[in-house]
């Protein structure tokens, strides 16, 4: 598996505006132009913000400079005219987005506004695979994308705008940042680019869990966010929330800010009256192998059937040992030693979980040609390894080693303070050693396709049945020998649906015990949230068309949806013009029906220095 395959990672994003259960990776990107329309694209800086690239001190805005929920058409027009654009010299901006009605509505609104400031915006849509391919090649001017936290840390978001991490066509590069193409030849002040690199280096160079390191990361993050404003390379739009709904018959503990795909049903569902089967609805998915899980729908199933070394407690940011009993690390945070719990059993006849199983599982994640999740062990953890001249990982060179029957070690190439959080990700789930012969040294008991459709894990539920595709069904049964707390229900049964009406009607007909309501069917006027625990609110929703009022929770998720630009194509005046007409509050309320909050930073409030108050004070300049 090549290191360069890492940016083809799944980002576990919901398709905004579609079904609340429709899982997708919300990438949007748009451009096929060469940046020549409306100017030569070579000196598009207007010099009004942050200097002209000279040796003088860089001046940065003290607050968000483009207006809070203001449609500042006059400022947008002035920025364009100052750069030489006008009625006879217009800029053609190609916008590519995921096939999402909500984002299409936003795009149409922006297009109408930008038309009066000499920008012609061409909107196109693509499915996720095509979207990744086109943006990877830089075949866009503007694009939309959403990023949900892989781990709840500043670096997980700020790495998206580290300039060197955004250039996908550089020789030998294997980036995993936003597709901004923020190269040294891009349309930006070189002083701003250099300062952005320095700010990210300060964040990544202080991984320790100390007050001094946290302070250094925090100061660098505040500067990086101001540099992002100054460059207008990326325009954060909103941070989303996850709404969950359930009938009184379910004793339900709604998952936290890492989302439902990071929570086990055995934890969130603590009881069910009148039935032994928990009924729900699921989006479509293609694989149930942890190394190939591609969206939130499959991720949630894998959480129920498999266990990873660590676990996010009910989808919160709290991490607990799951398969691991104890661990230690060196002072540099590059070497980790783990001790497994003894007696943990796999499903079926595969026996006890040992260190050899964990090593095999992580090797598959890195080395298998079937792995779509190499991003996590390589780009995030950056496990030490050897590569050949083509950049492919040399088999059996990954620095994961069984040091005893129940002990194993992992060595990283550089310090990283969130290793335990990343090892909570379902891609690191344990599978029986040698069950699939898709890495060197193993023949396998079954093929990848067989395992992916008949998985064997050690989680709280055992796979029972999967009829794939819309109209199909997924079933799992409680594992009697589970090493943790036993599930409160005997069975899980999900109908596989994609149509928002069908998903909503299933809930309305009480065939779904707990689930989501698609935005198209959601009515903000029916909300009555009366209690709050931290950031999570709970209350009721209704009455529904069936005259029943159901329980509801609303949880801010750790994510950011944004508009980005191909910096090699789009001059700064064009980027600023869009920033001036981006009315976030209006979009959140009218398009997303209040399911989110306006974003003025890339870093979400939950991980921003100083939390939500620090977030608000910073963009407001207080």
C-alpha cells in the first residue's frame, strides 16, 4: 500500500441536507478554469490586508474581517474593482460539490450575489469518488468539504491548512490536508504562507501534555486562524450538530460529540421495553471489514461487532482502555507499550485475542491492498516503517511488534500526543490472525470479500445477516461471551434505506426505536429542549403526525464544513469577494434549519483554545 493512498481516506462526514442517516464524505470542489478569466491570476493580491509580501512586519486582522452574517456586496465589488475586474473583465469560478441539495441551495445564493461583483460561478456536482479524484488533481477553483475530528485535538484540524500538506501534485508528496494547492507559486502573499508554515510547525512541535506545550499550541492556533482570515484560502461555514430521536420504550443515552459512529449500541442503549430487538434504519454501505469501512453507516456496525485497543466512551471525547489493560510511553511520545486484557474471546471458534492478532490487524490496515484506511496508521500516527523506491510500504516492516502473548509495542516516526485517541478508531479493531490472506505471510481462512460480508470480531454483537443495498437489512445478535458489559438487547435489526421520506416514515410508524430525522422532514418548531449536560441538550420533539411526542437530544459535533479554493487558480480578490457575501447565520437557519452554528474558525469550539468562549472572543476581537 503506497503512502500516497492516504489522502483517499474516509472522513466520516454526513451528506448535509440529505437524510440524517445518509452517510457520506461531504467533499465539494469546483473548478475547471485556469484562472485566466478576469485577470492573469498572477498578482491578484490587493495589498489591503497583510502587506504586500515585503519584509515589513505582517499585520493581521484583530477580528473576523469580512463581516458577521452581512452581505457586504459593496466591499466585495470594491475588492474586485481595485484588482482590475469589472463588467468587461470578469472572473469565471468553477465550483464543484457533493450531490447535496443543501449545498446546492447555498451555491445558488452565492452565485446570484457574486454575479454583481464580476464573478461568474459555474456549479457542478459529483459523487464522492469523482469528487476526490478531481480535487486531488486540482481540477477546480472552489470546493466545499467537511471534516469531522479523527481525534479531538487542534492539530487534527490545523493540519488541513499547513501549506505543504495541501499540494497534491508535488513530486514525492503524500498530503492529507485540504486541497488548497497552497504552493510557493500560489496566489498569496509569501509572507502569509511562511507565517502559516511556522504556526503549524509550532503546533505540531509541541505535542506534550504539559501546560507549556498547550500554551504554545494555543498561541500558534490563534495566529494560524488569523492568517487564514488574511489569506481567505478557506472560508469556514458552519459546525454541525447531531440530533437523535427515540421513543419512551428505549432507555437511551445519546452519544457525545465524536458522533454515533464512535459509540457502541451496548453503551448507548441501556434498556428496551416490550421487545428484545432494537430496530433502526441505516444508510447503504459496502464493507464490514474494519480496514475497508467507508462511511458512518458501516462504522457504526463495526463499532458493535469489533473492539479496538481503546474506545471513545459513548462517542464522547473521553478515552478508555477496551482491549488494553495497561500501557506506557517514553518521554518523547514515540514508543508505546501495551498490555492486553487476558481472556477476551473472538466470535465463533477463533479463540482468545492475543498480541499476534493485534499486530496482524494493524499490519493489514497498513499493508493490505484492500485497506482504504491507511491514512490513520501512516499519516496520523505515522508508525515507523520502510518503503521501497515507489513509496510502497515494505511488508512486515511496520513497527508494530508482539513482545509477549499479551503485550505489543508501536514505534512512531515523530512525537504524537493523541495515540490513544487514534487507537480508539474502529479501523484498528482486532481480527483473528490470518483470517484473511491479503498480506504477506498468510494464506487466509477466507477471502477479503467473504470476511467483509461475514465478519468475525470480538465486540458486543455477533454478525448475523446483511442483505446489501436499499431495501436490504442488517442483523446482529448479542455476544454471550463478551468481555465487557453485556448488551441490554438481544438483537439489532436495521432497515437499509436512502430515501428521506422512507426513513422518516419508518420512525413515524414506530418501526425505528431510535434514530435520526432527515433535514427535509425536520421541523424546528417542534423542539422543546429543557435539559443540558455539558454541550448536549435533551428534551422532546413533537407532536408528530402520529400524535406522539418523542425524546430528542442535540449534540454539537466536532467538525467544520467549509469552502476552500485552489490557490494556484483563484486570486485573493475573488476569495475575499466570496467571504464578504457569505452570510453564515442565514444559511444555518434557512438551509440547515438551525442544525449547527456559524463557523468563523477552522478549529471547532470544542478544541479551540479557551473553548467556546475563547472561540467567540477571538473572532469578535474581544
